[in-house]
C-alpha cells in the first residue's frame, strides 16, 4: 500500500501541496539530504553575489566556500560516504581479498561491514589505526559542516 502523505505550505496566499511517499518519510534523512543537496547545487549555479554579513562571512567568496562545504557534506551522505577512509580501505580489501567481509551482518556505525571470522588479520591490514584516525577527522568535518548548515540556515535566501 503506497499511501501519500501531504504537507501544505503557504505560498503567496495559496497553499501548495507537497506529497511524500511512505518510503520518503521512513528514509527522512535521505529525503532531506537529497532536497538540500539539489537546492544548494542549483542555487550555487545561479552565481548570486550575496552573503549574510555575520560571523566574519562578509564576502561572497567566504559565503561560497561555506556553501561548497554544505554541498560536500550532503553529497557524501547522499552517495553513501564515497570518500570515507574506512569505505575506501574496505573496498580495497574486498577488491584484493574477496570473501573477507561479512555482508550478512548489519551495517556498522564505523561505515563498513565487519570481517568474516578468520579474516580479521587481513581486515586489519587495510583498516589500520591511521585509517581510523582519518575516519574520525572525516566524520568530524561532516558533522561540523552540518552544524554550520543549521547555524546559517536562515541566511540561505537565494
């Protein structure tokens, strides 16, 4: 049963009906990510020469750098973290040693499936402490980017 959910938004004295499928609501994070990513990407292509003028964001160049950071964060989430150091290491491990990763387990919070029993040593050759440190920095950068997006959300008038 594919029931549509509705949201009414007031626009110029009229209500505009926006429909969401059950899947879009269940995957709310991805739905919002996709919407924000494409909105920012399209707005960036318009080359609007404005900036908020707060918190040191006093030039178009600084504002555009910040918008690029927002776009990067949403793009990473939308496309399942393609630049994640753990994902890159895991892909390399899988390419060179197929059958080492257990896809029957749920996706882990580290961004990768765990190794199969008996293959932990091969896995650790690729997912090293250095990779884990880079992953932490990568995730911190994305989290900070999303916090900045929330902070400057009210200034996103294109």
